[in-house]
């Protein structure tokens, strides 16, 4: 190692108080000097009564190769985060203040520590802990007991957590949070003879409407009319009253068309007396709306609205008792809003009806309020 053995500047750099070699080579003397200075003494200076020049061993000077070997041994015990912090301290502006030397280059420091420069750019991905994921899954499952694993998974991912279906299924099974499966019934299947429009392929191509019966706690019967867009699965209108006449049906349809700024090309329904009434027929004909009536006794031909009716009974009507009309009206308004905005549908790619229709929906903010409640 020519140029390093006898050069006075190199010897001063290695033996001075700021050199790494002095810190690594002095051992106990360096620690003793710090302790003496803390107690107001300075052992080793000439002219002081506590100086012991003869007892102190001579300083050991490490060569640059030995310094690098020691650095490699120390770096082997460091975590990647500690290596990144060490490189930042050596190459950053704070390194010039601490060592009173020019800041080293990143390449040189990484070569000295035998560290990969690519590791310096690595940033760990932010992920929620298992307890946080478990809390969100349990809370959403309790608030949405009728939804299965995949819909809960869609809600958790909308919440901002990166989880998998197996993890959600495992948490729900462990805590007994299985979705309430609908009761399987025997369906009569008949041969379809009508030339009705099949599956809707665009918004407002086919609307469907139907009635659902509700009862208050005192036994008062109420009828609810729902109108749904078969393509987006979005409820475009609802109307509740003890009795609904044909004039009410035509009025609700007109209000829905005004509110949506659109009119359907077709309306699918069963052969209920309100839907085949003359007033409704004339209103639809005047607005260029075609009527599609399913075969008697074949509710599966109107599958979209029948599926919604089943969901409405399972998730709303059969879950709570209501004292009067006003209680149902307020609660149903909130439920319909959540249904359109925040409830995902498997047939829509686990999007909500308004998301599928292209409307802005902040599902994460809604889920935050549910979990925080």
C-alpha cells in the first residue's frame, strides 16, 4: 500500500479524533477519555497530576483495507433500513458536519459496505395489519349479514385494503359470519311463447316494475311500487301507499321520466290489473313506450325485478319491525340510497348500480363511516 504508510497527512487523518481508525483502534482508552471529560478531568495531558503516559498503550493505526474489512463486518449485521440510513448520512449534507469532510458519493459508500444500490431505492409497500383487516371484515359482515364472501371482499377492497378472497372467507368462517343463503324453492318452468325483449344491453332500454307488500307492527298493509332499470340494476322510482291505483302508476312513471331526464324504450311487467289498465296503456302509447308482459305464472321471465324484490325482503322488510308508515318511509329512503350507491352486484362486476351507470360514488368514505360508527 504505497502512498499510505509514511505520508503525514494520511497518518494525521487516521490518528486524529475524527478518523474512523482512531475510533476503532483505541477501544477502552477512547471510552475512558469520554468518562474523564464527563467528570471534569482529562487524563493523559501533560502537566496534569492524573496523567499516566507510561500506562497507556500506543495507538493502533488501521490501514484502509482493514477499515473496509471492519466496515463489511459491521454492515453484515445491519438491516437494509439501517444500511439506507447509513448511506444517507454519509452522502447527505449532515455527513459533512459530523465528519468535517466532503460528502462521499453514493457509489463509493455502497461499494465500501458491499451494499446493492438498488436496495437504496426500495420503499416497503403500505399494508394493513391482520388485526385491522379482521376488524373491517367483521364490522362489514355484521352490518351486511346477507352478503357473501365476494361482495364483502369488494367492499373491503373499496375500503382501500389489499386482501384476497381466501383471507376474507377464512375470517368470516372463523367468526361464524356466513351469509344467509336464500331458501331454495321449487320453480315451475313453462315454455316461453312470447316474443319479449331479452337481456338489456344499454341503459333505459328496458325498465321493469312490480309491487311488494309490507306490514307494520300493528298489521297495517302497505304496497310499494318499484321501477328498476334492468341494465344498471338501479331503482329509478319507488312509491308506497296503502292502496295504489292505475292513475298512481302512470303518475309515478311520469315523475321518474322527468327526474331521470330519459324514458324507457320498453317496460316489462306481469299481468297485474294496475299494469294492464287502460290509463297506463294510453300513457305508454302516448310516449312511445312498448309494453312487455310476461306469461302468467312465469315470474322468471321478469327475473331482474323479481331478484330485486327478494333482495328487498331479505335485507330490509324481513329484518326490522316498523311501527307506522313514517318509520318505513324514512328507513326505506335510506336503504334505497345505499342500494343504488354502495351495494355491489355480482352481475355488474361487483360495482354498485350508480358506479356501473358512470356516476361518481365515494364508497370508501361511506365504508369509513360504517367502520367508525
